[in-house]
C-alpha cells in the first residue's frame, strides 16, 4: 500500500494576505486587524515548521488506533474550541498541486476534518470590515487549535500533519462532505446543520487506522439551493454560477474564482454569500420546517 498521499494535479488559488487592504480600515476593526493578522502568520509558521519536522522521517506502515484514542481526540478538539469534528480517508483527487501557504506536498492515509464557527453578528456586517476580520480571526483561532491538536496526537505516539485553515493542501469542503459534516451549497461553501455556511475548516492528516464510526446527521442542501439562488443574486462580484461546472475528476466549480478573489481582497474577506444564505440567517431547522 502506498503510504503517502499525493496530489493528482488539482490546481489551487494563491492567497496573499498582503493583498488585504487594511490601511483604509478605521476604528476598532483596524485594531482587530493589527492584532489578528500577525497571529494568522504565526500559526501558519508553526504549521510549516511542524510539517518539515514530520516528513524528515517517514513512517513505514500505518499505525493501528483503538476507539479510545479517537474519543480522546474528539474530547481534546472540543476543549480547544473546535466545533466540528469528522473523519474520512484522504482523497488524492481533492489534493492540490500546490499548497501556496503551508508548502505541504504529502499527507497521511486518513483525515480528521475540523470546523470552527464564525461570529453571527460579525458575519451579518458583510461586506464591511468586521465580517472579513472575523474570517481572519477564525483562520488564526482554528489555525492555533489545529496546531495544538496535531501536537496532542503526536504526543500520543501517532504521526500527524496539521493543515492550516488558510490555504491548505486539500479541498477542505469536499473532505468535510466525505466526513459527513454537511453538504456544499451553491456558493461552494460547506453548509452544516449547526452553522449553515458560517464556519472555517482545517484538517489533520493522520497515519492511523481504522477511523472511528461517528454518527452524523445527514443534511439535504441541494433541494433548497435549487429554489433559493439568493447567493447567486446577491454576490456583489457576480461570481457565483447559476449552474455548477462538473469535471471528470469529480471536482465541481461553483464560482468564478478570479471575480471573487478581486472583491474578496478589496473588502478584506467579503463574506456576503455567507451572510445572505438562509442557512446562516434563520438556520437549518427553520429552513426545514418552512419547506413543509
Ligand atoms: S443562499 Fe440559497 S442558493 Fe445560496 S447556498 Fe444558501 S441556500 Fe443555497
Ligand atoms: S465571497 Fe463575496 S465575491 Fe466571493 S462569491 Fe461570495 S459573495 Fe461573491
């Protein structure tokens, strides 16, 4: 069995934090940005240095892990403020050719997919700075928690590669669907029962098997998106496709990345397609019952 997982050529987008236009932000958001952006960089640097140490000595076989170990991981994740935890095998089709932020080129057999909620009120200000700043804040907070959980797993004797929420070597939303955390909405974001599209994702690749069986409640998003299309109509950059583009390798393109990223940089993180989604505004339960 091939121990390490490698990309099959999926292209990724370069994210440059220096392109965020924070000099024009005024008031408390400016102070928040000055505090948060260095923390994003710090957590990225920590993830990079841990990865470099990790791949100096590649393990020769996949380690066996009992259910108690996975239970400990879930408990530790919650202690670190991580809201969502799921498990799935790494799918090489979802791995990017380049991880521009973290420089990760290989992953282990299995994945722990992680999610952290973004603040409801901050997201409701989109596309004003507090929403984008909250995205950066969760990149920093989830980045730190992912690093700490990776350290915890390594301290238990298992080999692990922590992947920062900013950038990353693999398509996180697709992996989150594999881990049964939710489904993808028309705007290309993971939609979960708990938070709608209001979370950021990260992942830890782990050299351990078998993965635990965790009961996750299923979510049926597509039927709502077909009728709704609110994000398509409200996107200020007109970047969300009415009909997604399906590719042979199983990936799906839902937004025009060029159009989105330009507006994303200008507004320090946009987030309008999170704010406008009814799964954020009124939540899954209300959506479900309004359908009846
Ligand atoms: S805004 Fe509507 S169409 Fe867009 S993801 Fe949310 S439910 Fe789907
Ligand atoms: S982040 Fe903003 S620009 Fe990008 S797709 Fe969402 S609404 Fe459109």
